[in-house]
C-alpha cells in the first residue's frame, strides 16, 4: 500500500493525474445505510422458509459452464447471451452462476441426498451474475433469495412454494401484488403446442426482430414472453396452451389451484406466462407488483422442473422452486428500520486515557453493547458531534480527571443527563441508560 501511495504522489509531482477507479457498470455498492435492508429481507425470507421446513444451502459462486448449458438450456437468453464465462488456468470453462436452481440440483445429486427423506426442502440466498442491460432494479451482479423442494412431484408442493413466497412478501409489507399462474405442459403435450405456435407464426416471421426470429426456430414458447410490441401483436392470436394440455397436466394445474384456495391465496390464470429457462414444465408462476411497469413487474417467479436432475446426470428428482431478486424487492418493501444494538460511544479526552478506554470498550462489548471507540486526537466537541451522527445513545467520557479518579462520565445523549461512576460500574450504568432509567 505504501508503494502505491508513493507512486501516486510521484505522478502528481510530475504533473500527471491518477485515474479514478469506479465500480463496474451494472453493479451496486450496498452502503451501510442500505445494507441492513438487504440483510433483513434475506433473513426474513430464510425465517419464513424455515417455518415450512426449508433448510438453508449454499453453493459455490462459480460452477462448470456445462451445468448451465445443459441444465438451463443453450437456447435460453441466459446461456446464449448473458453468462459470465471464462477459462481457468487449467483450460476448464467456468461460469459465475446466473441462477440458483441448477447448482442446488447439482449439489442435491452429487451429495446423494435423493437417498434420504423426500421431498428435501432447501432455501438459499446470495449473489448471481448476468451480463444483462442494466436498468431500474436490474443489475449484472444481483442478489436472489429462493427455495427448492426436491424429490416429490405432488402439485400441492407447487402451492406450498408459492405460499412461502407470498407470506414472505406480506411480512415485508409488500402490497398490491398479484399471483400469475399457468401450466406450460410437459413432454407429453408441449410438443404439439410448440408446433402449433410455429405454424401460426412462421408465415409472419419477417415481421419479427432478429432475436425473436431465432426464438421461433429454437424456443418458440419464449415468444409469448417477448417485450417487442410487434411480436406481442403477432402472438395475440396464437392458441392458448390450455387447449393442448394432456389430462395429467390439467389435473396437476387443478390441484395447484385447489391448494392455493386452501392457503387463501388469490391467483389469476395467465395462459401467456412462460419462464425463460428450458427446464420448466407444468406449473409456472410469477408474483407481480402493481407499481412496477412492463418487463420489470415481476417480483419473483418459478415453477416445476421435473427432469432437470436427469439432464445433469443424476437420478430422477422432480422439483419445484422460486427465486426473487432482492434489489427490486428491497426498493419497494416496507421493511422496518434495523435499530442499532445498544449504541455506545467511548470517547477519550486525553491521550493517556486511551488504554483505559480500550479496556472499557471491550468490557461493554462483552456485556452485549455495540461500541464505537473514538481514541484519536480530535477535539471533544468534534468527537461528540461524531457520536451523535453515528446514532449513539450513550457516551462514556474518559479524560485526565476520570483517569486519576478511576471513574468514567456516562452521558445520556437523549436527555443530556450525565453522571460520574466508577469504571467497574460503567457497564451497569450504560445498561441503565439503554433500558430507560437514565444517567441522572
């Protein structure tokens, strides 16, 4: 560090300039005033999930590229255009994880968890990475909370996953939401619907943009999710997927609806709702928010992905899950402010008081208080202003007089009351102020 500082000083001496380094486009700094909201939203999600029996899992940030190419699907936007992929020193192709489901299924299969009780309920939270166009609530490094219920094909499990998401958003104070529900069929009935889409849209292919023309040939269901007005006009007249569902898919969708009714969760059938990942089948869903517009109105989404485990080379493990982008949710959530835990400032008024101040700070911390120690040479007035700006409730003042007498001045910043107590009694005096008994 010293050498870097010397080099920068040399450049300035020679009349040069040091380039300012800023964060990468599409990323965000979670500064101390915002980070508690992210932590609170995450903790609340894990807490709600735990009440339903979900256990937290954490997977690596970097995975073999093949995990996503094979599991998510090479025709998806994520794999074809959005992944951060690189070769390591051994020549292996690695990717920063763009989503959480495939890594969780990989971990589930690799650890042999299919041999235990099923379904296995798993929750997760952490950063994901996609090279996408940055926008409001949309980042290239973003945070997700999600969960997966693996090892059971019961449609009622789909409703349970939705119930966790719904209860979590309610606990965050998120209102004006709507649940959009659909079924996109399975291997038995979806091919016929896919063919119907292609036959309906191919005569008008020249009116599609380049990306949607590629989707028509490789993944036509994604056209239903297009954001292009011309494409949306064309798909307005296509048949609905419900007309093609096989009896098994119809029954599964009805059972999901019955379970949601039992949970008391209202929903809307949305026959145009598809998800952007190839592994989905049957149930798909999103929770929309009224204040968010266009492509950004989904707070979370998910669905069933029976067959994904086999694509990754593991035994069959039907599953269902959801994921939610935390940046977007934190921006609209009515999360209560996270109060600092027993804010105390220890302030020295003389250099000789520093050792005693350090020892006092440690005693207060061990007693459960959050303590900031101001041990520098600034004036007492500057230190008091800093303590107030940090939100301290109590200030412990140590100067030459206190040091000589073995005491400390305990000041209640809310009332201004102050009293001198023996150093040994300081934790008790601080606790009395924090409990509302005051310093007088």
